[in-house]
């Protein structure tokens, strides 16, 4: 007698497997939903990181392809951001001294100003919101990162050492002055500002070390060029 074929599948086991598959699908969907939630802020942060330069600065940087010129330009951007931070914490350091020779003119002009009718403010341009110290130092930190990337990239290129050395020395002088000022204002900072300055100080130390390495390399290349030129003249 031929035995009947019976299904070896257990209905209870099938139900368990189906439930597990459903749980796995729910887990995958939950992971995708979590990614959709966290990705926009990450993308927004990336955009903000790129937007710390103004349109004019971006254009200037695009045109500055020479390494020495580019480093000097980035140094200027760095100084500009620190100057704005100084205006918040050390306004006396950014004040323009009064010219004594113009004091008489200033008195006359002030008298005229009192007599003049008040100007209409309806057409006055609206001022952009004042950035906080942390926001300005955040831009400063991004500028430090930009300079660090450029110094690192240029270290693998063959560069005319004389002009590049000059730009690196100017940058190193700026970094030392900035470190000194940050140390001077430490007592004026709140807790969050101190944390920001701690990150900036760490980045300053790292960049300063890289710049000094670049200065040493440029000096060595200049020395080698001089020796090569001297040897060539001696052969002639």
C-alpha cells in the first residue's frame, strides 16, 4: 500500500515564521524612517559649513589659484572674523582713534547736526542681525579648517618657496596674535564661550604646527636653490 504524502509543515511553526518576517519588515521600515529624520539636519549642517564665506569671498578665493596669494587671502578672512569678535569682547581694541586736527570741524558739524531736521528712516536699509560671539568664532574655526586643508595640500606641491614662505610667516604672526588675544579675554567668557574658545585654541595649535613645518620646508628649499645656483656659477 502506498503511503499517503503528508505535509511536513507545522501550521504553528508557519505562523511563528510569518510573525518573524513581519517583525523584520517593521524593523527595516523603522530604520528607514530614522534615517529620514536625521539626514536633513546633517545636510543642513553641511550647507551652513559651506556658507560661512560671503559670495564675494568665494569669488576671491576662486580666483586666487597661486598658493601664496591664497594663503594670504585666507589669512585676511581669518582676521576679519576675529575683528568682529573683538568688537563684542574688546570694543576698545577696535575703536578708531580721534584725529585732533579734525576736532574743530567735528564741533561745528555737531552744531549743524543739532539744527538740521531729523532724517526720514522710512527708506533706511535694514541692518543684518548681530551675530553672537559663539557664531563668529564658529566661522573663525571653519576658516581655520579651510586654511589647514590648504596648507596640507600645498605641502605635497612644488611651489615657488620665496613668496610662499612670506605668506606663511604672515599667517603664523596672525595666529600668534590671535592666541594671545584669546588668552587675554578668557575671564570675560561664559561657559559656552569658553568651550568654543577651547576648540578654537586646539585648532590654532595644530595649524601653527603645520605652518611652522611649511616654513621649515620652504627655508630648506630656498637654501637648496641658493646652493644649486652657487654650484652652477662656480662651474662656469
